[in-house]
C-alpha cells in the first residue's frame, strides 16, 4: 500500500473523539453566585465500528450561574486535541492519527435535590453537550457534538467539600469530511461508565471572600485498557480549578455558605 492510499483510508475512516468532564465543580451552590474555572481533561475512548482506541486532551474554561440553590447552568469554551491508535485492515496497518487543537465549546446544566440525612446527602443530575471541530495536517475536518450525563449521589464532607458518584452516559455524534470531500458519520462504541468527582474547597478567608475549589474527576468503562501508543483507553481523568463568588445581589444571609 502506497502512502497516498494509506492516508486516504486513514482520513476516510471517520476517526474522531471528544469528551465532556462534568465537574468544575460537581456541586451546585447557593443562588445569586457565579463560578469561574478552568480544566484539563485527558480521556480515552473507543471509536468507530472498528473499535479504534483514541485519546484526547481538552482545555476548557467555564462560567456558571446559579439562579437557585438547586440549579446551575453555564457555558464552556476551549480547545480539544486528538490522538488515535493505528488500526489494521487485512495485512495493512494504518498509521497513528495526530490531530491539532481545534475549537470546542458547549453548555452544561446541574440539578440537585434538597439535602437529606442531616443535610449530608443529595441526589444530583449533571449534563453537558459540546460542539467541536478540528483539522489535521492534511486538512481533513472533524466536527460534531459529544455529550455526557450522570444521575447519582453527592456526599457533603463539612470542612472539606463534596464527593459525587454515579453511572455516566457518554455519546458522540460526529461527521468527518476527508481531504477528498467524502463524509463519514460515526459514534463511540462504549457509552456507559462509572463516574466519581471530588470537590475540595480550601479555607482561604484571609486571602479572598470567594470560595476557591479544586475538582478531580474520574470516569472508567468496564473495558478500560492501555497500550504503549494509547496509554489511556476507556477511562478519563480531569482536573479543574476555580472559585465561586459571594452573593452578587439580594439579601445576604447572616451565615455565609460554607462548603
């Protein structure tokens, strides 16, 4: 197989992946406040009907507004870069795909029940959808929408923060336009994962009146694996930092919210 044929097959395979990390932080916060943060996400996914391993890097900034204590919504903007393992067709090996960083942006919604069991446990729901587009060195274009959602439990650890966990559903609906102009439609192979997020709120009253946070998020598929070329397969890890403002309007409570 010559180089031109190899590249054509590679670009027409519909190789794409993207991901949504849900934390930043996972907890809902009291009304009339805004959270601003930034995150790095490293995730591995199995894509196309060929079950090709793909790994991505995503940098996002997030702004979230809470109109009430039990709901928050916001926008996410940043860039995503994709690496894809080689795959084999008969006796031919198709090379590894190296993508470039491209625009990604979307929106998220967080819901929470009133806390129960001494105000230490809540039922939560979090969803996010992201549009992305990217080109490689041969000007093949990858675009589409990926989304993630979870329903689970959130545990309050007074003086530390929150731990949230539950089953996560992750879907990709994407289109690839190869350098020849051919379009391909595809999605990810495995949609269900286990998910856990830890939101830590360090005590910094002497430094700022805002509430800084650090969020660590992990998702794992039952088919989690690794290889030398794509070490992250069917699991992901995300790290986020940011801060939640004090109340921006309305009547201040005598006792401020403390995570």
